[in-house]
């Protein structure tokens, strides 16, 4: 039901991706905020423009054409505030993942303790680790200096020592790094964040002040066994934003319009995922993956506790080449429904990385792109999982924990031509277990709503309630092993009008039970012995499900998915899975 | 609605300006408006082979805070191996203790009881790379040189550069280069080869000491070897079995035998670095225009297809769709009707899969 907000703010949300700049317009429609239009254009933060506002102007011109609303004036500037005639904007929020990965160097005392905390401080940001220093470092000081020079760090993150605890060893390490920083090219003064022993804050500022812009935060490890990441992450976020304002042309002007901030996209998305995880609808947590051109982020949240992980340099565009380095090539080809030799896959990924904005032109090209997307998600998950809570409930430690909701975003998933393909990529790449709602984010709403929540939480909540995300349906994923063809579960779907469908889903199959948007049904899952759908091995359960997207997708392929060894069989099976969901 | 497509330069003649920058601050030794040849040194600096951290306080036997007053060298001073950096007289002034430089080089910084010494065996000399006129001197950092010539941009480079006469390995723009075809007489030349997927051929090129390689398509498996090769490698079209596009091949064939500068920098979109082959040419009277940058895609523009069955084909834009159209992948995208060169006909290509050729 619409809520009377009494507000009439027109809101523009902008996201600068490394390949694409997106503009989303929100306004009050029938007393509640709604997404009223979106548009995109290539990002122009890099050469030859070196000015992100050029691409933004194109996106806004497109937005005006789509919505019929004027948001820029004759001088191509944002019209603020909105006039009584409905032209212009009241609020602008901006997010960005554009720009080269920030080169980060970590310093800590013990590799498994403070250095690990330093790594967790930067783990949710677009920072690429170029080196790390600790007491476990076997290099001599001379070598450490040469290593710093070779690494050319833009950001130093220093942790170590409990408050009032160790100091000399950390000071010695930082002294070496400080000396090395004298040798960095002029104009490349690093930024430094110190989040260690509070007693050393002044000393650190003194030691590093000549070679770096130093910020301090509360100790990430103030006492043994107690880690507080929040203050250091907040400070890092500000350092990162400041760095981006310096690096990317047009950002300073835009930040002025956007309340002084251009929030990192992953951070904004994480904020939205945290919000979702507090809703009663998602008691088992929310997982979001955003596969971008140059970066991939994973946000997992349980009851407001967010774990955000970013893999800078890994993506399906500019970051495609890096995906090759992470695993054997068969981790990509196994998702293809046809034979493709390793060299062709490598060529595809390398060409994608040099022409990141290109799009698939035929079905086989699309399967390649989506195979790469699955692989990128799996690689990003490998980084994200170790930082999740140890006792997260799930079927088995090596499998994905239970999640009530999974959201897929980014260019590859958002661009999937049919909802079934987006659902299939999420099921293949993440291999969830139990009952999970699947959403896709074709309009890149998650970061927009996250950023909007900072300045207008009501608007963010209302747009969320308007169900602007693409709801793909409910997935029932069975964990267990069986013989091909053997029934894994009996599924019964009873709609409110009594319409009933029952199906025995064989092991290895994907089955779709359509349920139209707006309809509700009672879903009864009866796994056979040896299989579980979230209630225990062989234990059945019933739940109410809302119709949307494909309806109910039953994934009886087991966890983890096992592929036939023979390539022809594997390809035929993958084609079958595609047909089952792509045609749904 | 205009569309911002990327631009690739395959330019037969243009006025070109190129920054030549030192990796570290140093000395520029040319003047504005001075003419330079490709091999001329325009700036120099000192690049360290390695660094030494000298514990001055410990060598002198004093606390850290007292070591600085014993320094006899200042930051930036040249030092010889064994030369004192700091000296302290011992008790009663009868002896001396010294902290000495471990190598020939420079004292980078000395503070807090430590000294950082950069070991330098020889100065780093920055050459002009191209013949032309110095139009800007960037104090202590480098110069901007202006010349006229042909420009061929690529998509990947291995981070090296060199100048030499350009030579084609075949009359076929897509001919694969194999080890058995590598000739000794290619020594000292910048080679242009259609495709290269033979690791032995790459090794052989290093053995015969060619000065550089421009390749239309590089086999992906050769990427690590190409990266490690001690000569510049430029990939023009992309990875895999794709030869040169017709305009690129025409540029290469019309300039075969001419001195060329292969600057195979690793591409960096944010730093504005693109690997390229530049062939200096005399200007016919009035200076030609600089290459166009950042234009929107429009009718009559020359374009190259970046993806799909027509990859590498060149053509002319006939029309741009205002609204998205359905393509065979199932995506709905804005597309252009492109009349491909030759008898290849007219095809619809998503705008995102086109680059403007200039």
C-alpha cells in the first residue's frame, strides 16, 4: 500500500561503473517513491575524456528522452533544485566503482593477527593489495625498501599492537616504509591509515607525515581477541573517496551536487543488503553478488551484520583477463553447451578485457559470456567466504550456507536476455541450498538504494517496496547424491484457487513450476531419503510462496553439482539446463 | 541520440605530440623549440639498481636522535662506496667512527639514525624516440615532442619500446608467422606479422635480434612469453587468429622500409597510455591535423567491428537505431547498420561492438 510521504523530491541516482555510467530517476508516484526511468552511457573517466561528466551527460540526455523529464539545463548542468513545473532535481546521490584499482600496502605485526585485521579493513573496498609487511616478513630491510618502491603504493593501511601494547617493532617496520616512500615518484604521495596501538597515533603521523597524508582510526585490535573494524573501515572509505575525487575528472563538481560524497558502489550495495537482511522476509540472510566489468563484489548479511568483499580487477569486462589466472580453464568451459578449445576461451577473455564494453551477438557468444560470469562469481566467493562467521548455518561447511534471498547484479547478470538465464547463472555459480528467493538487479538499483538510504531512507524503503528488482522466483535446491533418474524429491504446489501441480523431480534435473506474479501458493517439498531441502535429510516441509518470474525452480542437481566426465555428455547436460530455464 | 564509441587510430598522416617522461625527477637537457632526432637524449636521471639502509646510529655507537648531527652528507648528495656518510669522534677525540656508504650512488635521505643509499651504476637516459620539435619542457620530468607521421594504435603492449626500420614478414595480412619462416636478415628490423601463435617463432625472433614485433593477432598462450621478451611487442587487433584489418595493413605496407618507433607500453586507460607504432613522415606543406579523439558515433563514420562473426571487418555507418533492436543473442540493444568494405554487404552491429577508426 502506498504511503503518503508528503514529499515531492525528485531524486537522481548515478552510478559510475568502470564501463557504464547509469542514471536512475526516482519520484513520487501515487504518494510513494518509484523508479520512473533509467538510462546508461559509456563511462568516460578514462582516456580520451578523463572526465566522468561527459558520459554522465549522455546518460542524462538518454534519461530525459526516456522519461520526458528535464534534468539538465542548456549548459548541460544538473538542474537543482526542481522547479514547480516539474523540471530539475531535488536530490542527487552518486556511487562509483570507476577508476583504476587503488594500490594498497598492508602493515601489521603478526601475520595471522594484525595483518589479517588490516586485510579485513580493506577487503570490502576497491583496493588491490600490492604487498604486505609484518614480523613474519623474511626480507631484509634493503629488500623491503625496494619492494615498496616496486609496489608504488597509493594507500598504506597499518595495524598492530593492542592499545598500550607493543610499539617498537611496528615503529621499525613503518620507519622502513617511510624511508622507501621518499623514493616514490613526485606527485604520488600516498595516503596512510593507521589503525593500530592508539598510543602511537602521534608518532605515526610524525614518521609518515612527510611522505604520506596520514589519517588515524581507533585501533582495530584494541585488546587481545577483540577486533573492531568499523572505525577503520569508515576512515578508509573517506580516504578512498578523497583519492577518487583527486583521480577522476568531473567528480569534484558532481560530489558538490551529491552532498559532497561519491560513495563506493560496493559500500552502497552493502548498505542495501544489510537493510534487506533485517527484514523478516529473509530470516536466513541475504547474499548479493555484483559482477561488473572490472570489479566483483559479494555482500552477505545476516540480521544486519554485513560482510562485504570486493575483488578489484576481476570481472567480465576489463577484469576478464584476471579471471583466467585464477583457475584452470576448464572451470569456465564446463559451463558451455558446446566444445570450445582452451585457446579460444583465453582469446575470448583477453579480447573482452581490451574491449570491455562489447556485448554478445549470438547464442554461443552469450553462453561464453555467462560461463565467464559464473567463473568470476565462484572466484569472488573464494575470497568472500573465509570472512563470514564460522558458525553460519548451512547444509555442510563446504557448501553455501542457507540464504533466504540471493540478488544478482552487474552487467552480465542484469543483461541476461531472459530471467531464466539469470536464475541459472546464480544457481550454477553459487549453488545455494534449501529454499531461496532469487532476484536480479537489471537497473542497478541496489547501490542506488544504498546510497539513497544515507540521505532519504524513506525513499529507499518505498522504492524497495515497489518491487523494482526483477524477481526471478523461488529456488528449491536439494542437497544430496543419487543415481541419475532416481527421484530426489516430490514437489506439490497448490494455488489459492485449488489448482494443484505435483511432480517427482529426478536427481540431476531442473524443474520449473510456473506461478504467476501476484499469486500465492502452498509449496510442499518432500525430499527422498538422502536429500535435504533445508529441513533435514529426508524431511519434508511446506511454505507459502509468492508467484513471480519463473515461479518455483526445483534444482535437483545435488550439491556440489557433479559433471559427467565425457565432454559431449557434459555439453548436452548444460544445454538441457539452459533449455529448461531459458525457455521457462 | 549520439553514442560514445571508443576510437582507434589508424592514421596515415597527422600531427602528433608525445610526452616523454622520466620515471623519476631528473634533468631535462633540451630546450623548447629544439629539433631532436629519435636517438637524442632529452633528459636523464639516476635510477637505483637497489637500495641500502645504513644504520648510522649503530655504526657510530650513538642514540638515534644524536646520529643526525654527525652526518657529513646531505640528502641527494652523490656518494662513493666506502665513503663516510656520518662521522663521530670517539672519546678524547683520538679516534673516529664512521658510517660508510655500501655502494656508489646517492644518499636519498638520512634521518632518525638511518640513512637510505641508492646504488646507481649508470645514469638513465631518456631518448626522444621520434624525430621532431620539443614543444614543451616539463621541468625535471620530461618533454613533449611534436612530429608528423602515421599512427597505428594497438590493444596490448609488453612495456618496451624501440626504433628501427619497419619490415613485413609476408604479403598476407593474416599470415601466421612460424619459426621456420624467421630469417636472419630480419635482424635489426621492426617486424609486422599477421598472426603469431608459435612459441618457437617468438623465441627465434629474440635469437635473431629483431628490434620489435607488430602483430595483428597474438595466440593467447604466448602472452606470458611476449610479456617477458626483451623486445617490444605490439598487438594491434586482439588475441587469437585474427590478422590485420585492411586499414592497418595498408598503413603498414605503405610505410615498409621506413624508420618507425614502436612504443609498446602496457595499455592503461586511466593514465591515457595506448601502445602504438608511429612512423615519422615529412609534412606536405601545412601541418596535418592531430588525430581526432572522443567523437560520437554517427552516420558516415568509419568503424571497425570488435566482436562477433565480423570481428576485425571495417565499414561505414549507414544509420544508427534510436531504439534497441533484438539481436541474435536475445539482447535488445541499440545497433548501427554498417556497410562493410568489399562485397561483405550491410550488417546490423550493436553500437557497443563498434570502434571509430580515425
